[in-house]
C-alpha cells in the first residue's frame, strides 16, 4: 500500500471521510456502565503482571471482547521491518478473527495508522471501502473502534474492537472501556518488560557466576600441571644433590631447563589472564612494537612445539619475509595458541598446514597467515561464538581440558595490531583460521632471526 494523505479515494472511489464516522459516538445513546464486570476484569488482568507480555495481551483482548460485546478484538503493535518500513502486526486477537493472528496492515495506510496520526480514538464504518485490502477478511468488518496505545516514549500501536454482523453500534461507553484498557495495556506491558529485564539481568548474573567458577576451575587445573612438574623436578634435584657422588651435571642441567620451560608456560598463561582482564575492563593492550618478521616468528613457534608422532606441521611461505611493526611476544603467543589448538583438537593426528603470503589492497600491504588442521572441527551453531571468552565447542569432550580464553586473547592481540582473524570449519573434517595483519611502520631490520 502506498502512502496516502488527505481525502484521496480508495480503489472503490470512497474517501477516508466516507468511512470515518467518529462524530457519531457523540450522537449515539450511551449504554450503562457495568462497573462490577469491569473491576473484575481489571483485577484478573492485574494478576497477569507477573507473567509474560503475550499472556497479558491474550487475556486483554478476550476481556475487551466480552466487556464490549464485540465480534473481534485485537492488539496491533507497530513493528519496523528490516527495510525500514513500519507495519501494524496483529499480536493478539480474540473473536471471529482470531485465526488472523500474526497478520499485519501497513503502517502508513490503515485504520490503525490513521488513528495514530489523529492521536485519538476513531470509529470506522465498513473501512474496506477505503482500505480495500480488508476485503479479503472473513467475515467482513462492518464497524471498528480503534484506540491508540500511547506510552511516555510515544505510540506503540492500537487496541481495537470490531463488529461483523450488525449486532453492535459502538458508543461512548465502549470508548471509555477501551481507553481504560489501553492505559492498562501500556502500563502493564511496561511493568512486564521491567520484570522480564530484571529476570534476564538475574539470569545473566547467575550465568556469569557459573562461567567464572568454571573458568577458575579450568585455570586452576591448567596451572596445577606445570606447578606439579616444577615441584617434582625440584624434589628430584634435591635428592640428587644430597647424594653428591651420584650427581650427574648434565641431568641436573636438563632438569633446570625443564623447570625453566615449565615456568615459561605458566608465565604465558598468566599473561593471557592479564590480557583478558584488560579486555574486560576496556583497556587497550600495551603493545611493545618492534620490526618483526612474521615468517621467522612462525618458524620459531613451529620449532618450539612439543614433539608428536601423530601430527605433522607443514609450513608453506610464498615470501621470504613479512616484516611489520608488531609486538613479537604477543603475536607469538597468538600463533602458538592456533598451533596448540590445531594439535589439541586433532586427537587422532593428521597434517597441520601453515601458509604465509602477502596481499596488497588500496596501497596497503597485508600479511596473510592461515593455520589449517584435520581435526574434529567446530559445529556450525558454535562457529559464530568461537572467539568469545569462556566458550568451547559443544562437540568437545569434557575430558579435554581448556579454559576457553585462548582464541579470545588471540583475537584481541590480532585486532590490537589493526588486523583481523576469521574461522571456517566443517565438523568432523577440520578448521581453518586466517589472520590478516598490516605490514606498516617496519623501517628497521627484524628482531627475530630466521630459523630453518
């Protein structure tokens, strides 16, 4: 329906003034008020304020239908479509039109739209003569009374009653009843929305506490392993050093190196926790940028991976170097997270392919890094949440440890470098993570040597 303004005729030649008969409300005899029935109805509605908005609206239209002896009653709420157009959606119906629940009328050309434009209750006689799309309704609409639903933030829709068989001529008493119900509707919806918001906030708070507890358990588990290694190695060294004659210097050196490596892993985990804390508080990372070769950095991370008979890491670079201004330690941690995940979530082994290349867009050179595995993959419904904190795939066994912060900090690090990271995956076939980083401000030589 196109926008209509002024007394332009409908498809059948009728004018808006032909169907708009609001003035007759003053001329018709006013039926006596049934205060007892009205009070009973309002009390029953008040009891529904602890329920859902839909429960309130469904009861409201049934009560309006009874109090006004109407053939149909409905609530039409303003709804904005994705293209920006507005419609009146029939969210609650009672009576002979109840089967039309979920239907709609145009926001700019409808009895409801006219009512809101005029800002007052409106009475219509056979409105299909002007709003011709109403012709398809069965039974036909002979008379309709439309009341605006106004809140402090503006109109949200209308509530209306209809006669289909010539049994009712609505009068001022119907206007009074429907205006009362309209006010109750607006206040009631606001109260229900506040209660829903409170429930959602409480549920979110409880969920946050559960996630925090799960996170603390996971972190404690992850840190307990390295601590156990350090403690066990230190105790072994202590026993060896008490037997001076049996002390093997080379073995002691290896054990000290084991302690150092384990402590380094713990420090990396703590650094991740600190970065997550900064992310949560809205603080940017304090990047220590230096000219860094990403090809050399990736080779270093690959060579530092623990040995495995199940996994084979293949590195393919189309360029000899990718030099940019980066925080090498943090980027190294991000790349290590991707490789560690590729190994971890490929429990049956397989190839892990790493590719490095460059791309120029709009005079900006970008480094492209992909890490592709042949593991369990990520379920389709989990993929949009893969970089969220404390989220793990629904297909990950409970026996597989993890704290759910690795990919979150990886994305944080990449984005703080003005880059981006994306993920694609097919469950049961593997996952591919792609990093884009701008190669800028790299005027000095890289600070990481190439490792073959």
